[in-house]
């Protein structure tokens, strides 16, 4: 008996650990429970409402269960089986009608909000952003402004953003928990979604559709600026800046960047390919490839062996053998990339 209780207590001790782990997921910038925009807030309301309805059902069912358990327990001196009842019209009608009503109560707000979230804004009402998912990075094109960014989505606070979601390869899903979501990026199809951010700050986004070996590493950032800052940033991006006054090391890096066909996949300013993220504002990013802190060491490690950081990613895909960069080359490439500032200094 004692042993049994001891093992139960031990299990009980796991509870605080579980709570700690689960609340670890409620970081402010990655939580549906701390909304930073109307869509996320209304979705949170729906979650709470459904949970409330389900809680009522749960409490009533459990109460009836215990009531029956106690009332119809076997009493002392009782022999034989109790009276058997078959069919009861009143009861059957009650337990059919109540769930029916419950489903209506759940369905009405859910359908109303679903249609509300489907509203599509015209180009004059909203900022348009085309979001393309790639294994395993995000491309954000701003057709009204004429530029593209990778990994980091910049938007102004308080403005409606109209997204067009698609994919270059497999199905991905665009999700910014604190602002709203989520919706699939399907190859060959365009899905629309509208969001608005009310708070300035940096919010985390995730791919929410299993899309390959590095699916869990397919993060992005949503950077919400006040409107003036956004205008400054977008004007700078629109000018497609190339870095000026490079240090000798960075200038060597630029040369290597062109020579090693980095530029055939990555655009900087007005030049370059589109198979990899646009690097015009790479030095403004908090992360390298969305998952490592943007430090010189990590940039070098990424260029040297991207597959060890993000398995299955497509950098240098089809290039065989993989270029073997010396430490000096890596220093130069990193110095060049770290000079690609647009916004932060
Ligand atoms: C075949 C196309 C291709 C070539 C060539 C290529 N890259 Fe990439 N690169 C990519 C792709 C695709 C990614 C995104 C990987 C991911 O996050 O899944 C990437 C990511 C990066 C990143 C991280 C970008 C970010 O937004 O965080 C850097 C830095 C980078 N590449 C530098 C280079 C350098 C330097 C070279 C040349 C030595 C190079 N790349 C050559 C395709 C390429
Ligand atoms: Cu994905």
C-alpha cells in the first residue's frame, strides 16, 4: 500500500514539470494566448468560448455520473439485479436535443468569425504581401513597393495587410500565433489571408505544415514598426541599396560572393537570383537562416556547411562538390554579409 502511494507521489511530482514546460510555450511573441491584433484576439475569444461550452458539458456529465454512482450504489442486504429499464422517450429526446443545441451554440460564432476573417481587402485598402514558402525559408514580396525580403516580414502597426500565400515546392503553412493565422501555402494555388498588428515589436512566425526534414526550423520574424518607421524602411528598400564604403575585407567578400555564384541564388540590392533569400538587408536580421543568432561565427558556420544546421535545405543544391572555403574566405564573405544594412545601423 505504502509503495503504491509513493510511486503516485513521484508521478505527481511530474506535474509542476509539465506545467513549467507547457507555460514555456507562452512566450509573448509566439503565443495565441497573448494576442497582438484583432484576428488573434477574436480567435482567442472563439477558443475561450468553445472551451467554456465544453467545460459546462464536462461539469454536468461528471456531476450526473457521480450522482448516479452514489444514488444507485449497491446497498447492504440488496440481492439480485435491480429493475431493468428499456427505452425512455423523454430521456432519449433530451439527450438528442441538448447536443444539437450545443452544436448550434458552437457553430454560430465559429461560422460568423470564419466569414469575417475571409474578407479580402483591395490594393487601395491594404498593403499587399505575397508570401512564398520554400523548403525551408520564407519569401515576402511587396508588389506595391517593388521589393522582396527573405525571412523577415516588415509591416506597419495598425495597417491592414492582405497576404497572398503560395509555395514553390511542397505545402507549407503561414502562422504568426500572436497576430493570427494560420493558412496553407499550396504550390500552384493562391490562398488569401488578412492580418493586422496592433503592437510594435518582433513576433515569431512558424511553418505549421510538416514540409520536410527541416520543417521545425522553418521560422520567420514579423517586425511591426510604427508607420513612419515603416515608410522610412520601405523607401530605403525600394532604392535597392548596395553597400557603400566596404572595408577591404568586405570588398574581398563581395568579390567571392560574385565569383562563387552566391549571387545566382541570392539578390543583393538590384542584382542577383531568387533561388535563395534576398540578402539586401541581411545584417538587419536577428537570425541566420531563421534559427541561429546572426553572429559572424554563425554566418561562417552556415556558409561552410548549411546542411549541418538545416538538414535538407537547398543552398548549393546541385553544386558538386560543395565549395571548400578557407577560413579567410569565410571571414571575407561574413564581413561582406554583415555590411548589408538597410535599417539598423
Ligand atoms: C543554389 C542556390 C544557392 C547558392 C549558390 C547559395 N545559396 Fe545561400 N541560401 C540558399 C537558400 C535556398 C537559402 C535558405 C536556406 C534555408 O533557410 O532553408 C540560403 C541561405 C543563405 C543565408 C542565410 C540567409 C538568411 O536570410 O538568413 C546566407 C547568409 C547565405 N545563404 C549565404 C550564401 C553565400 C555566401 C553563398 C555563396 C558562397 C551562397 N549562399 C550560395 C541558396 C543558395
Ligand atoms: Cu514549411
